[in-house]
């Protein structure tokens, strides 16, 4: 039996040519029991792979490819939860050094975080440079040190694999077979060449050896891998031994929201109850209506049952800070169905005069974490953001990412350029596409633009545009969705600097954290609140 341990998804931006779900569905069809996902210097696609693994029944071996400063590349797979935390901290370290979208790590950095990790060194030639790397590699990883044997479809490939295997055994490093997968099925080879051309800023005709030199970097059935590596059967079998050793799963993550208790001996629920009844007395100075009292009691009971009291306390603290600084703010969305949010001053919908359904906001049936959106004055929102960083610490607070994906126009522009189409042709095609379209360019649109759809390069461009549409392009930052934790956030997910100064983001987006049941606090900017502020100041001056 064989497991593929070197799989690159399209979250290695402009390198992989398949979505995680495509890879796992195809692996299930081929009878592959496990896939090791190891995108380059990132865990950005790991949650998508985790969800795809659950749906397909193919086991995910969570990992990462580290491209180190000295030029060597190593696949690392955490065996357990503590090792996964060390991997997240390692990536956070490298990203903090290099800045947004990059990572700078040395072998010494990896050695400092290596405990509990299985590692696979990726060689090219069995030369002196490899020999110099093998000894320290074996010293650091011991019995968890491996060397990848991968076919390159070049002259002397069999001799190269034999020499690599001999060097590995001589250095006490175990050889393991991999296929260095970049796409799930053979027909994606063309798209992989195109994303390479896009990444290298050349046309497909100019790409040359920058393209992959062999055409079978797709998933293969275990029987085929056994045939290809018939001279190294132990390297094929060792892949399953590694799967058995690396038992970490994202299901092992235990997200802990900040406790949010200011007084010792008081639970978050007790603190929320106290603040709720104090707020109710301020909202209803003439006496609390019976209807609102029943709603508050019901909501507090449900919040206690689901353990969401700390979340409400966090939002309350943020809103109180903003108002203490005179920053206009207002909660909205489904949170407006909450009487608790109303008496805390987060929202302004009076439950006494409206029929509110709290279960639209929080429900035991949906088992989804609450989501309170709070708008702040656009010009002063940064004060609130920096207060959150200062209060919770940069090791426990970060914005969620947003995955920027190709829409039709962007995909058409990049594919057209890579295919060598003139700019006026891509411009004519773009003019036939709605700006936010994710549906590709229909052939009829090309005909409408006066183009010859019988032209092979044009037809291939339209086909590749449809395939590239929806691919992740890069990570950006959420407008204001914060993830806060009680322990270190980079024990759960790598953190990197944002493009904006004094901000940092995690590698996962809102869909990822929803899948893992993390809670998010939305600190959003609204220009109209700033307009209201200026109008209020202007009116006050006129009255003066």
C-alpha cells in the first residue's frame, strides 16, 4: 500500500493546479488511503484539505514544505498536537522576518522547532552538497529523518535513485517514495504550465525549463507507484509507516476563547449576568417590562448552555472602550435579535417594541458560534483595532485572512497574457464579461467580440480561464474580523504581518475558522458614522 506524501494544492499560490477537494476526491477514486498536503511555507489550505478529507474518507496528513535560506527544501509533518504548535510558531517566525507573503527560515530555526516532527529532505542530485546536508539532518530528526525518492524522467533516473538511496542509508536516513504531485489528474498539466508562466511573468512560449520537465506529476494508484519503484519496495511501504506515525489531525485543535473575567472567583457567565441586569436597569429606568425580563432570562440561559458568555463580554468591552473615547459605534445584523445585546448597549433594537427571535442569532440547533458585527467610525476604527492588540496582545489577537480568488476578468487577463494573446484581444473579451463574474467566458462572447473561436490558442485560453476562475491568488486581510484566544494564537495557526502597518493576520479565512468552530469578533468601519459625527459637530457649532 502507498500514501502520497508530497502533494501541493493551489494554496501554494500559482504552483499547484488543483483544489484540495479535487485532490482528495481523486485520491479516493484511485484507492489512495492518505494524502500528505505540504504547501510551500504555508498552512493556508490546510482547513480546506481537512474538510475534503472528511468528505472523501481519505486521511489527511497535515504538513508543510519549508524552502530554507540555504536552498534546501524539507517536508515536515507534525506527529502530535505539540509538534503542530511548534510548526505554527516556526512559520510565524519566518513570516515575521520576511514580511507579507514571504517566509525566511534557516535550518537552525527548523532544528529549534523539530521535536515531534517527521521530516523528508527533498534532494536533486546525489552530490557533495546533499552529503553535507544529510549528516546534520539525521542528527536533528533521528529516526524521523527521510529522503524523498522521486522520478524526474531524465536520463539515468534509475541510477540517480539508487545513488540517493545509498547515500541516505549511509547517513542513517530512510528513503521514501513520493511523486511530488502538483495536480490531481493528467489533463491539468496544461493549466499548471500556465500558472507557472503567470508566476514567472513570461509567456508559455518563453517559459522553457521553468515549466515542469515531466508530465506525470499527478496522483497515481498505489499499484502504479509500486511498479514505478519496483527497485525500492521498502521506500514505497515506508510511506504508510509515516502515515501511521503522524497522527495529528486538525480535529485535535481546541480553541479557547479569552476568559474575559476582571474579578477573581467570578465566572464569565456570572459577569455577563451582572452586566446584563445592570444594563437593563439603565435602559429601563421606569422599570423592566415583563416581556423583556423573560427574553433576557431565556437568552442568558441559552448563552450559558452554549458557553458563549466570554464572547459577549469581549464585544461589550470593545463597545465600552469606543464610547469612552467618543467613537460612534453600532451593532447590527442578527445580533439585533438579542435583548442582551440591547441592554449592554451593543445594539439599539428595543425588545419591548419588536418581536425578536434570539434563535436567529444563536441556536442550539445550528451549533454555530455567534457573530456580532459592530460598525465604528471609519476614520477612528484604527484606534479600536490597536486597543484590541494592546489589550489582548499580539500573540493572542489577529485579523482573519481573506482569500483573494480569480474572477473571470482577472483569470482572462493573466491567462491571455501567458498564452501570448494581444492586449486588444483580452480587452475585447473582458468587455463581454460582468466584472464580478465567476462563470468564465462563453464562446458566444468571443464571437460577439468579432474573434475567431476556431483559433486553437483562443479556444484554449477560454478553457483555461474557466479552470483558473475560483483559484486562490493570494491572501489579504479581512476588513475587521478578529480571532482572539486565551493562549497563544500561533499555537493554532501561523500569523503573518499584514500589508497595513501594525496589523497582523492569520492564514485562515472566515470559512476556515467557521469549519473549526473558532469565534470571530467583527470590528468594521462605516463611513456614514463619521458623516454623522461631522454633521453633529456642524450642528453644534451653528447653535453656539
